[in-house]
C-alpha cells in the first residue's frame, strides 16, 4: 500500500510539473517570437554604428562585440584626452569580446586570470535624438560607469586589490537624453571575489520605453519561476505532513524554499 500511494504521489507531481513546464515554455516562446529578428549592428574595434536603426520599432540593441580593453588600468573619460597619457593609452590598448570573462586575455603572453581590474570603452555613433535607456546586466564584481564625462553609477567599490574593493552585482537600468548623435561609454571593472572577471552578460541600449518593457518582462519571468518553485515546495511539504515517515518530500520542500529565498 505504501508503494502504491508513493507512486500515486509521484505521478500526480509529475503531471503538475509537466503542466507547469508547458505553460512556462509557452510563455517564453510567445515573447521570444515577438523579439525583433532583423540583423542589428555589432561593435567593431570599439565602435557601434547604429545608423539606419529605428529605435522605436527595434526593441533593444545588444552592445556585443569588440570593446576597447585596458587590462590593469583604471582610466576615466578625461584621461583619453590628456596629451601626457596618449602614448601610454595607445600602448595598453587592446580589444576584447563582450560579453565574455576577461580571464584568457593575454598580457605579455600571460593570461590575465579572473582577478584584477580593467577599463572598457565603447563609442556609439549616429544615435537618434530621443530619450534612451541602457540595460546593465551581470558585471563581475564591481564597476563604475560614465556616459561621456558624467559618472552615472557605481556598483560595489572599485579597487586595485581585494582590501580596497567590495562586490555588488545587480541588474540596473539607466535612462538618459543624448546631447549629440554619439556617446562614449567608459566602464571601470574590478573583480577579486569570483573566478571570472569582466562583463559577463550582454548590455543593451534602446528607446526608453522599450528598455522599461524589457525590465518588466524580466521581472515577470522571475516572478513566474519563483511562483513555480514555491508551489512545488508547498506541494512537497503537504506530502510530508500527510506521511511523516517519508522524509524525502520534506528535504525537497526545504530545497525549494531555500532556492526561492536566494533568488535575486
């Protein structure tokens, strides 16, 4: 009888889980097909040219590609205009693919490794004169960002060693009004708390309203997943309360609650 009841519980849970998974996949697929599928420009040699892109109909543009990269250098935007730093900047200038960890970038034939600090730089040209948004995602594990010469945000604390730095990884949206048809993005990044350093996920630019929609889309996905995990947790807890001799559902429910509490 115990085996039969257990099999019934497993079968019911399997059906509920498959139903939840089907609803979730349908939800994600619907929004995926609604994304813009037209080819969009990529960053090349530190420059992204968005000429001809309609920001109102294009939901967002990924800032993926070759960014300027200065390993173990902490440059501010004004440093790139100083005559006494021209030679040093040219000497240290390299390019790296974003998004990706900086670990394998070579300095004098030696890999950089995960820990350290660096400066990323990107110019976006032929921007429309309308309010825009910048979607910041995972950057390991602290950064400071400028738009042109204006410092916009600092996440965590940038430092040249672990003692002078502390981590803070939070997804963030930045909204701004371009004063010209081009903008310069400078990001100082430091990492001493994770095995991989650098810009780990795509950053996006788009019209203000489209970045807001993208934000709420991500929030919706997170809430949907959280709800599913909590439902599974309470379901397993109920199974344990009905049959206390079987402790497996208890541990499963505790695991679900732990995952729910640790979601960002």
